[in-house]
C-alpha cells in the first residue's frame, strides 16, 4: 500500500480536460500513488493488513491504473518483476526464521519528501528468532 517510490510525472503533449478541469499542453502532471492506494473506493479499509487485496480476482475487479507503485505505461518500472520476486523471497525467508514485533502504541509516520518513501522516525522493529 505504501508506494516506496514517488509517482510518475509527465509533460502533457496536448491540452487535456479531465473531470471538467482543463490542463494546458506542456504542463508537468504528477500522480500521487500514496493517495490513490488509500482511496477507499478501490481499497476499502486501507490501513488494514490484507494481502488478499492483491489476489488475482481482487486485482481484476479494480481498474489497472489504481495501483501505481511501479507506475504504468511505456515508461513504467522495468525492474518490477525482479523487485517483486526479490521481495517475496526476502520476506518469505525472513518470516520463516523470525517473528517481528513493534513497540505497543507505535504509530508509523512516513516521509514521502525524498525520492524514496520511508519511515520518518525509523522503524523500531524487534526480530525474534523462531525456535
Ligand atoms: C520495490 C522496488 C521498485 C520500485 C517500487 C520501483 C518503482 C519505479 C517507479 C515508480 C518508476 C518510475 C516509472 C515512471 O516514471 O513512470 C521506476 C522506473 C524504473 N525502474 Fe524501478 N522500481 C523498483 C525496482 C527496480 C529494479 C529492481 C530495477 C532494475 C533491476 C528497476 C529499474 C527501473 C528503471 C530502469 C526505470 C526507468 C524506466 C524508464 O524510464 O523507462 N526498478 N521504478
């Protein structure tokens, strides 16, 4: 849900009217994937951990352009498949060997100001080896 990279920015090659708003040619337009991923119309209860959101059926039920962590279109991320494969393997091997605990009452604040979206106050995660 938290997109780790910023959103796609594009320069309009022609004037466009979207939902009654006219945007002139040459304007730089940016889409905010974080806001999109927390839009309840497409992602109900966005703060709940729910991996089934990304099941094949649920993905097919949403318009394709509602998930932008890797952008979309001819200039989207060419490393998407590799990144997703690495993530799955890394998370699976960590969870096989450790459980993770956050301090009670920890509230995640994020900083999206840089290129990479990251925790604003660090991540006090405690890894406990499974026995
Ligand atoms: C979690 C990991 C990653 C995320 C979230 C991510 C996200 C993105 C995003 C949002 C873009 C911008 C596309 C746009 O402007 O429309 C991008 C572009 C790009 N990414 Fe990734 N990326 C990831 C991993 C990787 C990896 C592993 C590689 C290479 C092995 C890679 C290579 C590239 C390249 C070359 C572009 C530029 C594509 C172009 O301009 O045509 N990325 N990525």
